[in-house]
C-alpha cells in the first residue's frame, strides 16, 4: 500500500468519525492545561489520603485515595488530546 493511499484512507476515515461540538469544546479547553497538573493532583490526593489515614479518618482517607486513578486518567486523556486531537481531518 502506498503512502499516498494510506494518507487518503486515513483522511477519509477521520472525516467519517468526527466529534460532536461538546466533545470538541471540552478537548479544546482541556488541551490548554499543562499535563503535569493531573500528576500533581494525583500526588496531592495520595498525600491527603495518607494524612487522613494517619489521623484516624479512615473513611475520608479511602474517599480521597480513590481520586488518584481519575486524575491520572484525565492526565492521559489530556496528553492524547494534545498529541492526536479530536478530529484529525480538521487539524
């Protein structure tokens, strides 16, 4: 398969799979945030969870500790949006 054919097929596929206005707006806004914000938020929630655990607030500690994974997933989403964008056809 030639490179030109692959590029044309990729553009055609991207045109058929465009994002809606809401997703596009969310991605435009989240792409403005530095990726390390999410890493620091995850590290902060680990720290707060540890402090709560050590002070005997076990339920609150578990609640805050569960924030780590969503922060890291949002960081991955942010990075993907910055690298790939939502609509390859429009970039």
